[in-house]
C-alpha cells in the first residue's frame, strides 16, 4: 500500500485550497478526485450560474482570479480558474480516484479506492462538497405530479 502525508478527498475549490495550505506547511498531500477533472461540481452547474461575490473575494490562496476584480464570475470562468489553479499547484492530484471507505489503522488511515487500490495516509481531509450524493427528501405529491422534478445538483 502506498502512503501519503495527507489524503485530500475531493478536488474542488475546498480540496485545492486545503492542498495549497498543506504544501505551505511542508506536507505532501495527495488529492483524490472522483471525476475526470479538478473543478468540483462547477462544470455540472447550470450555465448561467454566477458567483454571489465579486472576483476580488473569490480567489483561492496565492492565485488571484484575474480580470476586473468587481465582476461576478460565471460558471465556465470559475471552472477554468479551478483547472488553472490545479495545474499550478505542486501537488499529487489523481482524477478518476473515488474513495469508497476510510479506515483508521496503526499508521493513521487506509483509504479504499473504487478501483480496488488502497492508499495510506497520516491524516485525511474530507472536501467532497454537497453534490456528490444528492438527497431528495420524502415530500407529499411527487407520485401524482405530472411535471419534471429536479434536484439542484
């Protein structure tokens, strides 16, 4: 089993920012992202989505958003920014790496990956976000509703 200082589960904005902070502390994180790119859920959001805060307040550590700092970046711009951020981050980032279980062991943690491999880590950061496993609560009426029922994810 291979080992890492810290395993970061999720390669969206939180996971990338966590990896940056870990690198700054001299640790070597491994970022495990289930999808094919490190932009979190941003590529799958609706195309007109705009950040609720200006670009000047939406940058990740050590990399400004660029452009007009007072604009409100849209989905595609945020996605592109996150992909650029990941490219400039000197971290081991592994896409197509879905974590299925985390177990405590004598050396910290063992992470089971969907492909059957395992990774050991002294510590784990979970940055999976809220859209990986959407929950649809039981509500009255969906069985007789004739329209389209969507989840925000």
